[in-house]
C-alpha cells in the first residue's frame, strides 16, 4: 500500500464514522506518524507505507473514531503558526481564540504608539488569566518580545503544559530565563504574590464560558476537554462576572481588559462592563463574522 492509498482509506474510515473533517484529520494523523507535514505527505503519496506505520495509523484512526480529537492524539495543536503541546489537562487552542490574540496585538500596538513621545517608557505588562496551554501568553510574547507577560491558571497541571510551551517556543529565541512569569491562581487570588508585575496595561482571558447545562450536549471531542476550562456556571458568565469585578485593582490607570466569550453573551457582557464603570467598550468579530471578543478600559 502507498502512503496516498493509506490517506484515502483513513479518510474513508473517518467519513463512514460520521466525522466532520475526515480528510484533514486522516492527513494530520498520517503526517504525524511519518514525521512530516501536509505538504510532505502529498509528496510521499506514491511511496510504499511500511506495515508498522500503517498499524500505528490504524490505531490513531480508531482513537479519532472513538471521539478523541486529533490534537489530543497528536499531543499538539497549531495556534497562529506556532506548535503548541497539548494534553487533556488543557483546552485545545481554537481558531476563535486567534481573534483575541489579534485584538490584543492591535491594542498593544495602539498603546505603544500613543506612548511614542515618552522617553524610555516602562515595558507594557500583560496578564493572561487562565492561560491553559499558554497559547495566548506565549503567542503574544513571541510576537511582541518587549512585553512583560504573566500567565496564571487555577490548574497546576495546565501550568506545566504552558511552561513547556514557553520553553519550547520562546526559549530558543530568548535564551536564559523563562520569559513569562507563571503563577497558579484562582483568577486574581494570588496575582499579588506573583514574581512579575501586579498592575497590568492589559488583562486578557479566554475563561470558561459554556453554560453548565450546555456542556453535556457538546461534541464528544469537547466533552474530553477539562470541564474546568469550559464550565462557566448557569449562564456561562460566572467567571466573566468575577473577572470584570476583580480586575480594576490589577489594571494600570486606563488599562484594558479583553475577553473571549460566546457571541450570544457579548451584549450582556457589555452591559456588565458598563455597570462596573469600564469605558471604551468595544466588541470584535471572529473569522466567522461572529462577535467573539469584548473589551473595556478602566480608569479609577
Ligand atoms: N469556544 C469553546 C467551545 O465552544 C469554549 C471555550 C471556553 O469556554 N473558553 O468549545
């Protein structure tokens, strides 16, 4: 059997199992076994596939059929072009969340421009609350190396994954010390004890925002993700409400809070931000055109 034949068979197997993206998933799984990427897989199409590799491919396909997502099977997921390690202790980074990364970058750049006249301004500080795999914190540090980044999570196991990603993705460019300070904290509870800054120009978060009752109806792939990263309580807004209420003392004057949420929640969140005294409330759409990110600034 050739590599190409195996890819076709794999896709057919996943399609028959009713999965949504059988071709993509089969190619990702096979490319991983052959230690290559999607282009390499196409180039290797006519080559024979050794039996051991086919057997391992079948095992991956079976796991995928049984409801594990490709990212957990591979142990990694791409986010904004970077290769993140993922385990079942963290939410798999979603393309939706790239919107939050983009919005944060553009707001950071805006802030940097407005400070252009200030002589030697302190580096901007950013806190990623509930960092999970570290996708946001590591991406932002990777793309804006002058930022001081602090990342927190309530889960020590998630922080281990985030640390690993910071080492893997940032260390080769920065060398020496880990360029992000990590802290285990239930939202802001221990941020004051952080070795990094305690007031931030930006606080960003992709908190759990799925209503508890909706969790059970999610796709089998999502039900294997940590509920801690998804369950937002009765209306999904428990954590978002807490973040909005607790953030002000941790924001620099005029600092900005940016959060991801469900498109259906965005207007309610705008109301909460307003009632809590935030200004400059802005909403942003994701690639699918849905409202996905909301932010506001706070001046005491
Ligand atoms: N967007 C995710 C989902 O619907 C939810 C992520 C979250 O709660 N932060 O699966």
